[in-house]
């Protein structure tokens, strides 16, 4: 299973902050934004990850993350010369994906909730068995999002029967937004290559999802009560994300979306490698929390 973080775009909604830096390198409380989507893929046990960004931002992101070895993962990089829609990621990443299933998470999306790792691993299993999965989250303003219409499936499972998907509908059929996290079976690059530009000139991910729906190969899961999804791409949402992470971390005394901590508990890095990260971050709060993990004071 491969993973993609789509971290492209100019970040114009965050100007002037993003004139000279990548949106994904902005802080969300105690860590750069890109740590959050990276952690999401890692929680799904995905270790081969491609980061797609702009020609200007790719070197900056690579300087921060390197080859991924300090996180126990293998990171590659690709450039998106011009943002032409989310589905474009799978054609840019065609060689990287090869004949594998692939998940994609957007670089400004933050996910949190007890049991998230189980939902991610279920989606991974379904993708490896030929079915795509999208995730839904209740929103008050559905006209701003891609929306899923669904019926409940087997009450003993998290499965949903998807009836329709629609991009920014004028008359939404539900209040459940399709969030920036997608799992697809092998062959997704070929499917994405068939997506035609929409009326707004983009290769819409909703079109790709609808193609799987028409083939009867689209699953959906809800991120319901107890889960948080945030798109940190505006000033207000970035501030809310920072406040949320700050509250959780200070209340619980542990870190949200720490790639090193996830890798350590997964057995992907050892004590020596985690100790190097502790030294790298020094006496920062992030480094102190990793030190607590190393000393066995924090367990999950």
C-alpha cells in the first residue's frame, strides 16, 4: 500500500504568511502542519509515501522531513507544476504507485479521534481487495464541499451504502462532507487519467469517486461523534486547529500526530533513533514529550 500527501497550491487564502513559505510548514501549535497528514498515513500502517508539492516548496519540505528514515518511513517527492485538481495527484504519482493500492491525504487536513487507526486499516484492507473508501464528516455548510448521500449498511459495521457524490452542490442531499482522505485500489492512476476537467477547469476528486461508485466499488465511513476533522487552509481554521491541538495536548499531557512517537510504538524505530530525535528537538515542548515517550512515561 502506497500513500500520497498532496501539499501543493499557492496557499493564497493564507497570504501574506504563505508568500515566502509553504502552507504545510506553518505551525499548528507545536509542530508543522505537514506532520498531521503524515501521521494519518502512518496510523494506517503506510510506510511508502510520496509528497507532492510546488517547485518552490518541495525543497523546503524535503529539508524538514528528509528521506523519512527518522520516522521509520520511506519518503519520496514529486513536483506539481500547476494545481489542476486533486485527481491529478494520481497521474503525477503513477510511477510511484505502480501496481499497488494507494491512499491520499491532503496536506492541510487534520484528523483526530480514538479508533482512527482502525478505520484507516479497514479502508486499507478494502483498497487492497479492490474497493475505494471515502470518509464523511457532518458540516453546517455543505454547499462548500464535496458531499456524499448514503444509506446505513449493516448496523454491526461502519459500512455505508453510497447513493451519490456531488461537488459543491447548490442543493445538498446531505450534510456530510467528503473529507480530504481517500483510499483507492490498484489501477487508480489509470482511472484518474480518464477524469475530464470540470466546469471550473479542475480534475475533480469527486468525479473519480463517482467513477468507483458507478462500478459498485465505493465504500464510505463516517467520522462521527468523538472524531475531529479540520481543514487548516484559512486563518480562522488554522487558529481553531492550533487551539484544539493545544487544548488536547495540555489536557492529556501527550502529543497529537507525532510521527516519531507513532513510529516508535509501531516498532519502526528503536530507542537509539528516538533518542536522536529527542536531541534534535532540544528542550522544546515537542522534544520534552518525545523524551517522556522514550522514558516510558507515555504509552498508547
